[in-house]
């Protein structure tokens, strides 16, 4: 099966939202995806096969530190997991960060998101801290960073 990564279009947002809802307990609202697309469209990418969006990744520069990019979200439809799509989307995000002359990528991942932690660790992200109650009361996040050469 062939997968293509391309820029997200406004018409893709309902498909992205559906994947978000299947992937996370507290999904982002549709309005936030529209904001991401408006703020930094080149950092909002989707993976598709046969015309169907099956994953997405959102990376954007931090407002306070333009040399750091934040990986705001990454998800793959459950039916398409374990096909290296997450890795391909991460590689694409690193390429975007490099083109934007960033020196690091930062992200937060829920402590119970074992698949995410495994993906980011295998890719080379390192744990730099814990953020208490990031996802709500008692739901901590692990702060991770990836240094760009």
C-alpha cells in the first residue's frame, strides 16, 4: 500500500478530526485544527492512501522561541498503525523544522501513551521533564525534545 504525505487542506479537517477522536481521550476541537492550518499551513501535513486521509502531523514554531518548533499533534488512524506512518510523519516534521532553521523540536506526550512514547524514543527524542496535570487533573505529560543538527 502506497502512502503520500502532503499539505493539509481545509477540506481534510473533518477527516483529521475523526482520526483525532479515535486516537485521544481529550481530542482537540475542530476550531483548533483550523487555527493550526491558518497559523502555519506548511507544518500541517496529512498522510493519505487511495484518497483517504489516514494520519496527520502538526508542527509549528513556538511564538516565544522561533528556533524551537512544537510538535502539536501526531496521529494515525487505528486501521493503519504499525505501517511506519508515524515515523514517516516525524521524518517529514523534522524536514520542515530543518527548513525553518530550528534547532530543536519539543513535544508533550501523555505518560500513559505508550505507543507515542515508544515512537518518539525510538526516533531519538529524549525526556527532559514531566508536566503535572498537563492533560487535566492527575494526567501528567512527559516533555520530550529532539535536537536538530
